[in-house]
C-alpha cells in the first residue's frame, strides 16, 4: 500500500517537473537566473537523495547549475531511479548518509522519499512566483488538478 502511494506521488512529481521543463525551455530567453538555479536545484537534490538511498556518493552538488537542455534527461533518470528503488526495496529501511556539510544522519527511507516530494513542490512554488513577477506563463502543478 505504501509503495503504491509513493509510486503514484512520484508519477505526479515527474509530470509536474516535465511541465516545468517544457515551460522553462519555451521561455528560456526570458527566465531569470533564479528560475534556472531553482529548477537545477530540484533536479540535483532528487539525484542526491537517490544516491543516498542507494548508498553511493553523488557526483554533483545540490546547487550546481545545469544547462536547461539537461533537465528532461535528468528528470526522467531521477524518476526511473526512484521507481527502481521502490520496486526493489522493502520500505521502512534506515538509510545512513552524510549531508552536504558532511554531517552523518540516519533516516527512514519513507521520510526521505516524502522529503524529495515536498522539496520539489516548495521550489516549484518559488518558481511560480518568479515567473509571475516577470509576466511569464506558468503551468498548473496542483495535485488535485493533475488528479
């Protein structure tokens, strides 16, 4: 039941991120550095948490700036790696990892998965505010609308 919950929510997260990729790509010449940096951050952080779940060291940092044309591939990769994790692991495992400040933590994987979803929503909302301030179009990423 909990796996199905997370599979469903990550499908929504994937679709929301892909809408944002298309929106940003369509307006690439008009978006702010903040929007590019925030979307890069969403993609990077999901990747970093996927690495932590799998017990491997990430190759990038959470605020590394990505070229916009990389977003689609990395969003798809993040989604697939998360689905693979959900398929292979019995949820409820404790994950040991080091933060970006090299502090050791132990958290349950379900809390990490929830954090990934919450983190993405938080930053997508910030991007909405930035694009609206610039008079640019924004997609709707409300879950209930998606549903």
